[in-house]
C-alpha cells in the first residue's frame, strides 16, 4: 500500500503544474489534524515547553553569531573538507574545477547530478551569514503544543535502515532478534494512534523529498521547505518525521533491489526504474552506498540524542542547568544540518533511478556525503557531551534524593523492616535481589520481613579468615533455630566503587566470596545504589574494615557495628544491642577463658587438669627456643605441670607459619597449625579494645581495658612476650627479654615459692627487673572508628605520644 501511495504521489509530481494536494485532500488533512489534536494534546511539561520554545537567552544565542566551537560545527574549515576529497579527481570534481565550457559539456552529459552538486555545494561550503541562517531556521518553528512519543517511530526507522543496507555487518544482531526487539519496543498502546496522526505528514515529506531531488532543487531550499512543512512539531518530532520519510523511500528502493531476482513484481518495478543495470555493476557504486550508510549512522545518532534531550525528567533538571540550556540553543542547528543530510542522501538514491548506464559517470562521487558526515559527527559529539553532562547532573540529583530519603527513613517509625531494607538493598520489584546461602537460589527481600537482620558490610577484600569464623558462629546458631540467640539473619552487602567498571576479574572474585557464604547475599554489587554506598561510608563510617550493622524487626539500628561482639561472644551477644554488650562485660573478668574461648579445646582441658598454662608470641625464633627450653626446665625443677601454646602475632604471615613448622618439628611446645586460629585470637583481643572503647572505657578506669592494651603493646613490639596463668584469675605477663631473664635467674627466687607460691614469686621477681626506662609501642586496630585523643601507657600510666604509622608487609 505504501508503494502504491508513493506511485500516486509520483504521478502528481511528474505533472509540475499540478499542486501537491487538491482541495478535497486539503479538507481531509484539516479534519484529520483537528481530530488528532483533540486525541493527542496532553498538557506539555515545563521541560517540553522549554525545548519547544527556547528562552530569550537561547533565542539570543541563535540570533547572535555562533561561538567558535559552533562556528566549526556549522562551517567546518575548508581544509577538513578537502581531506575527504579523492586525490584523483572524479568527473564531478572536474566539473567544479574546470572552465565554463567544460562545465557546460558535463552538464549536457549529466544535467541532474551537476545541478544538484553545484547548488548544494554553494550552501555547504560558502561562508554564509550564520546569524541570518539561525534566524531563518528559528523562523520556521511554531509548535502548537502537541506532544508525540516519537521513540517507537525512530525504532521502525532504524529497523528499515538496518534491513535496507546493501551489506550487513557481521556483528549486528540476527534478523529474528531485531524483529522481536522491534515488536517489543514499538507496538504498545498508543503507538497506532500516533502513527495514524503522522502517516500523512510523513508521506507528504517523502513526496517533497522525491520531487525536489528529481527536479534538481537546491538542498538548502529543500531543507527549509521541509522545516516549514513541520513548523508545528517539536524539534525531535521534526527530525524523526523527516527520517521516517526518507526511510520510506530508501526502504522501497532496497526492497525492490533485494528482491528483483526472485520476485516477479519486484523485477517488473526494477526494470521500470532501470535498477538491474545499476545493481549488476554495484561494485562501482560501493563508495556512494558506503557514504550514504555512514551518513545515515550519524543521522540516527543525532536523532537518538535529541530524543533523549526531550525525555530528560524535568523534576531533576531545569533550564538553569548550563549543559541543558546550551543544548537547547543548539537543537535548531543540529536539526537543520541533519535534515540537510537527509536531502543529500535522498538525492543520491533518487539520482540512481532512471539513469541506466549514464549513472556510471556521476555515482562515484561521495565526498559531499563524507563532508556532511564530518559536520554531523562534530554536532553529535557536542550534543552527546552536553547530554552526558545532563545525565551526570540528573544522577547527582537522584543520588542526593536517595541519600536524603535514607536519612529520613531512619528517623521514622515503621511497622516492619521492609522499607528500610528495600532502600538499602534494592528499591525496585523487577528482580529478586538476594541469594540464599545454602541453596544459592534467588529470593525476595520478603524473606527478611520482621526479622533481626545483621548487615555484613565489606568490600571484596574481606578475608577468608573472617568469613570462616563468622560462618562457624552462624552455622552453630542454625543448629538450634528455636533458641532466642538464633533469631537473626545475616545479609552481605558488598560495597564497591561504582565509578570503576565491574570487570571479569572483579566479578569472579565477588562470585568466589559469595559461594563461600552460607548466609544471604546481594545478587550483584551493581544492585546497590551509589547513594547507599555514600550513606554507608558517611553515616555508618565504613572504611574497608568489615562491619556488622544490626537492624531490629522494625528496621531501626540496634547496633552500628556488632562485629566485635560477634568475635568475642558469638551468638550469645544477641540481640547485639549496647545494653546487651554492657551486660556481658559486667559478667566478665580478665581470665584465660576470655582470651581463648572457642579457639582451642586443648587449653580448656589443661585448665581442668590444673596445669599452668603459658601463652607466648612474637616472631624471633631464637628467643622462642631459649624461652621454651628454659620454661620447661623451670617447670620441671619447680615440679609444676606446664602447657605452652604459641600464639604468633596479629595478621600472621609467612614468618609465623615457618615458626609453627619449626616449633612442631623441634617439639618446643603446642601450637595452632591453622593460621586462622592465630588470626582469631588476635582479632578477638582487638575486638575487646573496640568494644570497650565504643563504651567509653579507658585503661585508667577499667582493669580489663588496661590488660587488653598491655597485650596489644606486646604484639606491637619487635621482641617476644609471654603470659603465665593458673586457674581463673592468676596471670603473670612480661616482655620476652624480661621473662627470659626471670627464668634463667630461677635460682634467685625459687626459695620463695614454698612460702608465696610459684606465680606470686615469679610476679615479684619480674617487678624487680622492671626499670623506669622503657619504650612501649601500641598499634591500634586499623579503621577502628573513634580513636581516643589521649591514651596512657599500660606500664607507667603516662600519656603516650601519638604518631601515624603506615605499614606494608609483603612477606
């Protein structure tokens, strides 16, 4: 039907004295326009009003000489244009360079192509008055307020160009896939009404293109005529309608060209158009087809860009935004040159019809199209840059809105935790955002409704030791699900920098960590909004170190970071509130069970047997040999049962691993073969410091805090250390050198053992070895939250000097 309509229009066009529309057609057009104006006349948004009617500022930009960067867009330097010219002049280039008699000779050979080139080239390369042209373009614009969603129409146009191409790119989608996508994107409610309202004007523009290109019309005049025909439409609608008109003619041409060898109807039409002779020698036409195809690609890119400008949400961007106002001012120029390029492409295709063998002289010239493609590429680059700035502005506004919404949510009272969890994890309902730990199946956030939720927040550098210990605690709580301490769920929120793309290596690392977790986790890190990431960093003070934020069944924060409670007491700390934390500390005293609880049952057995238990650490293997040999000798001489355990150093590395191997081979003492146990021993001590510090305790007024800081200072020193205890409360400790001296001097204090006991005698002798001169270091756990301004020495009570330490250990 489209081909028949076009044929009818062509019959009118061949009669140059006959108008494009008779009175009856004009009357029908008026009735159709009035009907569609009633159907499709929604109230335009402020954004659309601004796009359709640029502000005085934008009008002034159009009326005044264009700025330097737009001067280049409107009139590229001649050098750029000459770059596209063929170094071997073609007949058409000879036409422009030769004298009048020679031009007249070529005009006789191909009058249509020569006239088009001369007239079109005069506007394309002349240094015309840009100010006057801008005024001329803007004078054609008189929108009537109608709004059309032209995106579905643009999809159809794009599909026509894709299937009309003489060759198909190898990387393009299969035809079936593109057709399915076209159906899904295009045929929705309202599309048919929109197409019916635009079908007549599309056909009218197509007829105008065919008529002007066939009659050798001037490219600029043709472009202005089309703009006048489309004066009542918005800028995006003008461009898409013009593209649709060209696509209809272009598609009909290639529909016949692609089927004339297999379809009799197409063959007959092709013969009338003299296409067989042209297509059989298509290799000579390849530069022209390639140039048209390249120009179409840029035209589509500009059209998509302008349509996106019209779709920008007015609630997040206004005309006060610099990038948006700049783009608005340049839309008329962009639309003009794109329609001008449509005219050029239409001229190339129309020029092939009916020329037969004569086309061979005029069809090898593609430099005009290449120059237009260069011009449009500059315009698209400018618009795309402004669009990118607009998207950035909109994204920042959305992030700010999400951030404020989170602050507001945590100030509100809720019946359950759903609103809070959706805001933190994923606000939409289009996907199931969680992965269940054991089955690894995707589930909805609803599984967490009215439950205590522990948000495990970390980046992808969370260690396997942290996951392993937390898994052990979590799995133990699942063994007795009816217990009160088991009424919680853990959800891992991976916090990544959204400005860094999620590459394959990062994604594999995420999947590896996710597969090792038995609790819930977010399906993908990309689901977590960037505003949520900023909220967690600023409001919850996340800084690489894993943290465990506890939300109660109503979504309120029960504890800003319960990870230290989890390391110290496990699920016993449930519901992980500050009140529960304070209650647990009231029940505690500084004893060996607090240090080794849940790490090594051997030590607990030794305690039941009444043994003296010695914990020692450090990395100096020579000191370890001397200390363990002397300790065994003293224990034998004193007749006491002794058990020794090597606890290494915090963040154990290869040197600790080698020490464990040596201690095991030489049978110096008992030691933990798994470095995870050593890591857990020290992280529990660090967690004790964090817990006490979070509760406002200091070594001056809290005895347990003082002992914790002593052990941390031992670990921060270069040498070894040792701690000897028996029973619940008797503990003696000292640095390695002093402790070793007291053992080698055993004969000096052994006589006091019978009267005082072994540990009191050793404690008194150690006190005598202490001098006023000492140098203690204390390295506090990294990213531990609030660091006290004043910390006193656990040995002498004086205020310690404060330094910043940056450490890198790659052993």
